[in-house]
């Protein structure tokens, strides 16, 4: 083997590689650099022992410090809950109507109510509580089952025509499906209903419908058709319709009796959340 060549200028060996007269020196890595490398290797052993590191077949090495990101998240959730605990206890202990008079509780209830509304109610009532056909708008001040905060609370807790024993329920007869009224009578009474909110239609038919209304409908909707929140029978004079206010919509309502279903939330949400929702929905309806 040939003796390694020594470079005259630097005094280092060369590797024997040469390009156009330029030779490569065989210089070791700087000491400081090597030491940093060794220290990081030693550090990594400490890290493997202290922290979760190695994937195993169905698990991983946990490390002696017991650190876990999941635990960190759970701890911060628990801390947030504890911070809220004071407010939640106060809400639990305060009458619904009184919550509105205490700004700190009111703000907490509105924020919690809004979040719970987005999770539980928005699919049916819309994110802005604007409602859809068959699902009432909760922003207006028109209530089928009452807009007092206690009434709203009851609706949310027990639902409407739900499977809860204390559900709100009142079934409008299926006048067409069950053959209580003839098609012509349904037409006439529907014309009368239209006239209640000032919609011009067939005046003669509406006049014939008046008698049918008095006989079949006032028990629930009232003599003037203004409805009754205790019976969940809508006001038919205000031109706000759950199922639409066209002639066809009204005929369909009389024919089928409708019967919208809202689930009960007592079993799904805790008492504090139910109160927060009542406060939130009440505030939406212009009740503040
Ligand atoms: C599965 C659909 C559905 C969900 C989910 C739902 N609702 Fe309803 N809700 C309805 C229907 C349908 C009605 C109207 C029932 C009727 O015809 O009287 C209603 C009626 C109401 C009423 C009575 C309105 C009035 O005019 O009296 C309130 C208040 C209400 N919902 C609040 C809520 C809140 C708060 C939530 C969430 C916790 C919620 N709803 C979730 C379907 C739903
Ligand atoms: C036993 C009580 C009862 C009787 C009797 C009754 N209704 Fe109703 N009516 C209701 C209830 C409750 C609703 C709400 C149904 C729902 O929310 O799904 C309703 C809803 C309606 C609606 C839909 C309102 C809307 O906002 O879309 C119309 C229209 C209507 N009734 C007309 C009549 C007419 C006309 C008669 C008589 C031929 C009549 N009702 C008799 C209880 C009654």
C-alpha cells in the first residue's frame, strides 16, 4: 500500500482524490461537533427512559414520567370545568327567571346555551334558530307552546309529542285522512282560515267555512282563531305559519292534522345545560 500523501501547506493527509490539481484533505470532524453529537445520543437514552418512545405491537413504551398528551388535554379540560364549576353551581341553585337579572350568570348561561344549541338543536331549528317548514323559528316572538322562560324550559325538557311521559301533546284531528270532513268542507274551512289573516280568496267559500270552523276548530284554535299556547294550537290570524300559509299548505294541515315531533332532552342533557338553553332561547325570542 502506498504511503498516504501529506499536504505541504496544511500538514494533513490527503485522501488521494484529485480534481484538476485540487486535492481533498482527510480532515477529521471538529471536536466540538463530535461532542455535541455524543451528548445528543446520550440525551436520547434519557428521553427513551423518561418519555413515551417506542411503538410496540399493540401499545408503546410509556416512559417513567408517565407523560401523555391525552392526560395533558384531560387535565386542562378538568381545569376548565373546575373554573366553570362555580357558575354551574350558581345556575343550578338559581331560579330561571332570576338568572336573567344577574349579568355574570346571564352571560355564562347565554354562552353555554348557544354552544348547546349548536350541538343539539341546530339540525332541526337551524344554526341561527331561524327554523324551517315544520320546525318553528325561535327568533320571533310567536310561540306555539308559550314563550315564557318556564314554558320554553318545559318544552325543551319534555319535548313535543315525544316519548317522554310528560311530553307536551295535543293532536289535531286528521280531518281528511280520517274522513271527518269532506274535501269540499276542507276547502271551505281552509278559505276561512286564509281570511283570518287577511288573505283574499273565495269569499263565499270562506263564509261557508266559518260555520265549519265554529263547529270543528274553535275548541283548540279559539273563537277568533288566535290559538292557545296551553294546547299548542297555533294562532291562525298572525300570518306566521309553521307549515306554510298557501291554500295548499292549509288544506294539507287540515287534511293530515300534522303533528310535529320534538324530542325530550331531559335524559340527554344535564339540568344546568337545560337551564342555559332555556335562557338562550328565551333571549332569542326577544324576551330580554
Ligand atoms: C328532531 C328535531 C328537533 C330537535 C333536535 C329540536 N327540536 Fe325543537 N321543535 C321541533 C319541532 C318539530 C317543533 C314544533 C313541534 C310542534 O309542531 O308543535 C319544535 C318546537 C320547539 C319549541 C317550541 C316553539 C314554540 O313556538 O312554542 C322550542 C322552544 C324548541 N323546539 C326548542 C328546541 C331546543 C332548545 C332544542 C335543542 C335542545 C330543540 N328544540 C331541538 C323539532 C326539534
Ligand atoms: C284538538 C285540537 C285541534 C283542533 C280541533 C283543530 N286543530 Fe288545528 N292545530 C292544532 C294543533 C295542536 C296544531 C299544531 C300542529 C303541529 O304543531 O304540528 C294545529 C295546526 C293547525 C294548522 C297549521 C298552522 C301553521 O302554523 O302551519 C292549521 C292551518 C290548522 N291547525 C287549522 C285547523 C282547522 C281549520 C281546524 C278545524 C277544521 C283545526 N285546525 C282544528 C290543534 C287543533
